[in-house]
């Protein structure tokens, strides 16, 4: 059992990543930037209001801003960590050596993906003390923070799976990164634009909110991480999206289903394509 669960690729990747001075320097500068933002926001808010204290609604607004910064961090850093995981081994001509070991394709892919996700989780956990400032002033519940971090984790897995898949099927790292970032732009930006266009066209045609179900618009709204973030931080947005699409289905449920399936599909493709050029002997 112990041998089945062990993954030398994961252990090697974690040692190389977490023993690197560059990784912890990046975390240090990230925490410094987050701290400057939090203390600067509190200072400016109390100075402009002239009250000398920080109100719960202002604390909630700071929490929302920190959440969007974290989401942008995930969408920007995860492709850079995963899109070159396999293609860089191929470019360094070490992939063939790795494939001749006793490790299965699934162990290699999951080892590469898990090491990247572990670093991102460390980045999020390191920022928890900065997040904890919102509890000092109220406006945010621990349950809401937990939902946000579950959303972050699922998004990291999905984006990481996309990066690993492109890194496996594309030989060049730079091309793999471009494809991964292009997919992120589509999921985070283009889907929201399509939702706005479809609902806007319906409003112009009928002069009111949706009177007939619009499943396509609701689907694009569901898979957009920015829209789900708005839904998690502002409960009123759920009613707005339901009214514009005339479909009463939780966005978070559709998001979870879509991105879990996407993660499984991308990992499956990466595992199948890793040894695609190798001859199989019976």
C-alpha cells in the first residue's frame, strides 16, 4: 500500500521547488505587497472618512478586493507553473529518461501537477494572516472565507490540469504557455462577454428581463470564475443572473460540475498522451 501511494516524481519536484530561494523570495514579496495593500487601504479609508475607525462594510470591501487579487494571482501564476511541466523535460531531453523508470504515466502527471498545486496552496496559506485582519473589524464570516478557499482550490486544479494537458500534447513550452493563457482568457473574460451579449440582445428584443430560458447564456455565466466570485461575495448577484437568464440553477453547482469534469478530462488526456510515441510491446 505504501509503495502504491509513494510518488518519487512528486517528492523530487517538491524538494526542488521548496528548496529554491526564488520560490520563497516570491512568497516574501507577495506577502509584502498584500500587507502594503491592507494597511494602506485601512489608512486611506480612515483618513478619508475622518471617523478614525474601520467599519464592517469597509472591512468587507477590503475582503472582496483581496479575494479578487488572489483570483488574479491563481489565473496568472498557475499556467506558468504547469504549462512547462512536461514540455520543459522534453526540451532538456530528460523526458525519455523519466519515461524509462518504473513510474506510471499517472504518477508522473500527478507528481508534476501536485507539486505546482502545493506551491500555490502554500502561497494562499501564507496569506491567511493578512486575510485575518478582516475578522478584527467584522463584515466577513469564517464560512464565507472557507467557501472562497474551496473555490480557489477547484480553480487551481482545473487551471493546472489544462496547463499539464497542453504541456503534454505540445512540444514547445512557450506555445504551451500561450495556449494555456489563451484558455484562461476565454474562461475568465470571453465567457462573461458572451453572457452579457446574449442577455443584452434579449433585453433589447423584449425590452425587459428574460421571459424565456436562456441556457447558453446561463452556461457561460456558470463557467466564468469572475461571475462566480461576484456570486460568492455578493448574494444579490444570484437573483440578477437568474432573472436575466430565467434559469433557477445554482451557479456554484454548475461551476463545480464543469470544472471537476474538466480537471478529470485534462488529466486523462495528459496521461494518455504522455507515452503516445512509444511502442507498446505485449
